[in-house]
C-alpha cells in the first residue's frame, strides 16, 4: 500500500514537471496526445512533442468526431474520449512489457535519449521500450529490470533541463558531435534523424544528457586514428574502408566519446565487449587508449564477419544488435538503418 501511494505521489510530480523538463525538446504530454490521435486514425504529424498546426487540426477533427467542443484543448473529456491512450498519468501504475496507455507514451518520449527510436513512440510498452528503460536505469544507478516503478519514476522526475545546440553556418553533423564529444549515431537517434541528413543553420539539436562542450581537438588526431584503423584492418584482413565507415559512424574518430550505455572510444566498444576481445579473441590485454580501442574494435569486426560467413550487412547488424539477437530474431528496424548509413559512409572517410 505504501509503494502504491508513493507511485501516485510521483505521478502528480511528473505531471507538473513534464512540461518544464521537456520545454526545449518538445513536451511529453503533447507527444502522448500525438500518439493517441494517431491510434484513433488521425495524423498529427511526427511524434515530436511540438504542438503545431497539424496536431491542433487533428485534435479538433477528433473532438468533432466524438461530439466534443472542438476547441483544440486537451481537457478531461478529450482524455476520456482517447480511451486507453488518454490515461493514466505517468507514475500512476507500474509499467512493463504489454502495457498500453498515455503514461507509456510519455515514458517512451522521455526515453528517446536512451536509444528508443521515433518509430517506437506508439504508447505500447514493447521489448524496445524495456531495453531503452534498462539503459536509463543503469545510467541512474537503479535496478535494471526494464520495469518502471517507484524508483524509476522518481529518477525521471529529477531529470535536469534539456540542452540544445542551434546549428551555425558551416557546421556539419559530425563537427557538432565532435564539439560535444558524443557519438554521431547517438546524436542522430536523440533527434530522430539520420546522420546523412542535410542540416541547415538554425536547426535545433537536442544533446544527449552526457554531452559536454570541449574546446579544441581531442586527445588523438583524426589522421592518427585513421592510420591506426588502416593498420589493424590490414593486419586482420578487414576492408579498411568498412572499418573506417563504422568507426566514423560510431564516434567520428573520437577516442574520448562515452555513450549513455557506457560504450567507449573510437569504435564505441562496451567494456564487456572489449574484455571479450582481449580474453577470447586476442589473448592479451590491449591498452585502454585509441590504439587499443581500434585494435580490439577491428578484431571484433573480423569476428563478426567470420561469424556471418563474410556477409557485411549481417556482420554490421551483429556489431550493432548482437550476433545472437540477429540469429534468433532477425535484423531489427533500427539496426537496418544503422547498417544502411555505415554502408553509405563506405569510401567517404
């Protein structure tokens, strides 16, 4: 009973904080409304949390169809008309795989910065939602069980202000990622775009929570990193163009990038992956610098290529998704996008 009351208390807190915490990156309540309208067959535009004319028009049309006052406001009657996509508030119940509702949509919107793709913002708590939640829980020192309960809601309510970068003339997607020491792929997922998309001055990018503004060059120059990739690619019989494309996608050749899930370095290796390569594939401990990271990363790519019989697409999918998951479940949609972009970068870096 105590836990249940505590969860309801957090629900009220989250209801107050949602608008303020998401002001710069879109409002989670608006995103939940967009999900609900889409579930009822109306097109509110992208689920971005921005209350634009298309969202307002879809809401007014929905209200007319339900016999409500078409005022474009999100009141109790409109929430009730949305059915299970209009209730309850985030924090009013424990959430796990299989849950559907307004609270799930709000949670999903908040989990974008932890790897949940924009296509997964549908108000349904799926395995993808759980995986992103696990990443959030790990980063916040919680039990990483993929279930949203009292502690998770409390951690969500403590979330700090969202940081935004406004694109300046002459900036590229990769130069922005390098400036804030974040993975280009992670920055792209945070904003629901592809790293190959054209960006324009004035465009706004939401920055990952762990981003940090750093002046000047990183600890290893790009030519040095490129040379290390080429050296170990030749050593392990990997196409250097493929290894460079993968490394550029993962980090933009930055050694001091650490992702929200703890992946580190140029090749963005998880610590456990790096240990696997050292222990099982190499039999030696590689230095924890860019040279060791590149060597371990290229060797791991060689292992993926061997595992999938030289199939480059499956090897890249195994790199991103995990070889076992590819074998058991096939290639996920987000993984296909990752593979597509790496191959688009082939020969360009």
